[in-house]
C-alpha cells in the first residue's frame, strides 16, 4: 500500500537538455578563465554570474547552478585540507541562489522605462556575495583571515560591484540589440573618436613608469571624458560601452604580483572614484534614453495624428469632388436643354426671345461654374494651383469684393503634390475670407513655392495693405483657431504678426493605400 502511494502520489518530471549541459560547461569555463585574470578588487566571475542570469531564461538557471558548483569544485576542493570541507561546501552553495533571487526580484524593473535597475542589482549582488564570503571565512576557517573584516568586505564589495558593471552592461546591451532603436549614423565618427581616445589614454597609462603614480591617476581620470561623451550621445547604451571600457583599462594598469589576492591601494582609490562615476553615468544615460524614448513616442503619435487628419481631409475633398462633378453634369444638362429651346425659338421666328435667353443662360452658366469651382477646383489637377486661382471662381469672388489686390505668385506649384496644392487653395481661401470679414481695407496676397534641402513646400502671406495697421486680437485668435488644424495636418505653421498672417505648408507623405488615385498624381498638365 505504501509503495503504491509512492508510485502514484510522487511524480518527478526531470527533462535533461543537452543545451543546458553545454551551458553549464561554458559557464564553468568562463568563470575559471575570468578568475585567472581577476583580483579581489576586480573579481570578474561575479560579473559573469550576473551576466549569465540576465542573458539566460529562468528555466536554464539550474544548469548555471551546476556550472557554478563545478567551477567552485575544481577551485576549492584542493583547499579542503587547509580550510575544511564545511567551508568548501557551505561557502560555495549559497552564492548563485542568492544572486539568482536578487535578479529574479528585479525582473519587473527590467521591463521599466529606465535601466538604472542594474545598479541596484549590482549593489545587492555584491553585498550578498561579500556577506556570504566574509561570514563563511570568519566562521568556518580553522584560522580566521588576517585582513580586518571591514577592510576585506570593502575590497570584495567594490571588486564585485565593478566587475558586475563591467560584464553585465555589455551582456544587457547584447540582449537588447534588436529591441532598441538603431543608433544614429551621425554619431558614428564621434563615437569611434571617443573609443579611440579612451584606448589611447589607457595605453599611455599602461606604459607610464611606476614612479609617476600621480600622473597615471590623472590620465585614468581623463578617460572619463570620452565615456561621458558616449553617454550623452547614446544614452544608457553609451554608458554600457564607456563604463566597462574604463574599468577594464584600469584593471589592465593595476600592478599585480600575479596572485589573485594581490592588492594595490592606489588603484583601489581610483576604482572607488570610477565606481561613483559609473553610477552617475548609468543614471545620466538612463535619463537620456528615457526622455529620448518619450520624445520619439510623442513624435510618432503626432505624426499618426497628422496622417489621420490628412486622411480625413482627403476623404472630405473626394466627397466634395463627387458633388462638384455631379453639379457640373446637371449644369451641362441644363445648357443642353436651353440650347434645344433656343433652337426651337429661332426656328419659329422668335429671334429676340432666343437672343435674350442665350444671354441670360450664358451669364448664369458662368456663375454656376464659378460656384461649382469654389466647391471643388477640378481644374487644379490639370492646371495647377496658380492658374486655378487666376481663372476659377475664387478669383471672381475676390474681384467682386474690390478689396483684394492682384496676387503675387512665385515658384512652380506643379512640383508639389495635388494634395498639398489643394490644402494651400483651401487655406488661402479661408485666410482671405477671414480677413475680409474681420478687418477693413485692402488686402495683399503673396505666395512662394520652393524647396529647402529635401523638403518642398509653399509659403502664403495674407496681409493688410496698410502696413501701419495691425491685426486685432480677435482676428489673430480666429486665424489660429480656424487655420491651424489644416496647417498642422501638413506639418506647417501659422504665424500672425502685426498686419499679416503667414502660413507654411510642407510636403508630407502618406502610405500609398491611404491616398486616392486622383491625389497620387503629382504633375500639372
């Protein structure tokens, strides 16, 4: 009965993955190799441990634990005779679980908007590892270490902290190589220059004579300037390059007897300054990256809003175009019917009546077409903006007010898209109507189409002819309220200054499916 319970009630589902065993071996070898080039004041295996936990998913952490135990076994088993088997087992058993728990508790922060959490991981991991090592050595060694506990703890903590930043930052940069936006190409030369200057300063510090310790420390501190430049250019990713580079160069210039426990007090003082600088650079880089992301998100949201507004305006214009074409068909039908009536009147001898009817129908047909062109300027697609303004109903409407001077038109609007020309037509018509309704006196109109660098656009100025007068506050507020929506949809601006309204419209591109076939045509006949 008991055997049946054990068979049915206890199930162990252990999957052995070959990749996991390979990972364990690679991790153990990496820790062994890192220990060969490490010092207590720069303990690289601590950085390898945190970097591996950041790169690998939690399901592979048991294999990292096996690799950790294998690494400690080859290193500490030969020390059983000197320090005792209890220290070898207990001193090696809790390091990886403690650091893994710290990384696990920070996983929610990893998905946050800033990367300053890595400093918290480094401090907590270094503190946990230092506490475990110092406690185990003082409690379990047959003879306690000769180094004072506080001095040894400071050395171990700083060595672990700097090593974690040195190894974990490039690992984090690698894991986010595809999720982060691409680096700006305009910073390529300054970035290479900063890295090259750092290496040059590090090389000069390496070849300095031991007697020039003060000058060497000054050169090492000067290496912080390129790291600051990298952080300002690339945010936290610049810090992820600059900080490890600084720490590695300082480690390479540290005098060593070849034993992992050797110690250099002057380098230790420099490392303390670099640790504070590393925290400052990471905080600065995280802030820069955060606000850069916020700016990019706002820019994308604004562009999406402009695209939506342009799409809405295009839909409205297409609806107006259909109505204008329908009205033109009605007008053509009326003209055909009147032509038949005039033909019948002439054939029956009513020549005077036919002449009067012809004169009246011609006048009303012209007015009908002018009003139809105000609804939608169909000629704009073939003749362009300027000819449409000079021959359509808009010109006639302005002339009837006797307050609008002859427009001064410059540039070639046929280089602009039909969409932008149509937006300029509507905006200019609204601006003139606004000033005619709100102000008195004559108006002048100036437009210029052109290109600045790779950006095409049009500038329109509607002003009071009397330069001594200024627009009223009510007119200025109405202009900004009524004209801004259409202008912003095309990436432009509205400026009201003194006696004029200045409007800028720029060429903007929409995805092809969002444009109608008519508005895709960008030339003038």
